[in-house]
C-alpha cells in the first residue's frame, strides 16, 4: 500500500512542478516584455513583475526539493511514526489512516477503498505523533477542545 501512496504523491508533485515551471516561464517572459518598460519614476510594474517571477521560481525550486525528498522515502515497514510511515490513529472511537510525508500535506488518497490522509511532520498531528510507537497516545487541542489520539498501528 505504501508503494501506491508514494506513486500517487510523486505523480501529484510532478504535475504541480510542471504547472509551476510553466507559470514561472510565463511570468519571466512577461517581466522581460516591452510592456514592462518604465513610463515614469512611479511606475513599479517592472519591479512587481520581478517579485512575482522570483516567487514563482522559489515555488518551483521548493517543488523540485519535495519531489527529490519523496523519491528518497522508503516503503519498508516502520516500527514507529517516522517520515514515510503509514499510521492508524484512533480518536473518539473513530479510526483513520495517515501517511507522514514531506510533501502534499492535506491531500486525501483512496487506495484499496481506504482513505489515507497525507500529513506532514510540521502539521499539528504530525508534530505530536512523530516518534511514537503502537499503543502510545497524545492529546491535541483544537477549536472543539482537547482530543486524545492513540496510535493503533504503524506500517
């Protein structure tokens, strides 16, 4: 199952990277166009186009790093909640699968009719569960109050 998760995450990130590259190239071309020539000392279009191009380049580079990090994740069984672990958490008698990832946090994948929530290790649940083993529990406070989670299974 972890191989399928990784494949889907790599596909998602690759598509995002393609879109980011196209967006960056478009912004770069626009920032270098004749339309960006200053028409006066208060004309800031060229500066703003440069900022936008820079931000798009940073996003593209971030996605390249995420793609590289995802490609290095192992699909082997994990004994505790670490990066690349597939974990089953129980909260208030409800069990949910989570995949600890370095990218694509917030995605929900469906594999073999199971919903798997992708979370990063910087998310609230990811921070709390990191390093825990089966049977360990933690509390997390949110807008609904304090909720207790138990790590049921780690793959």
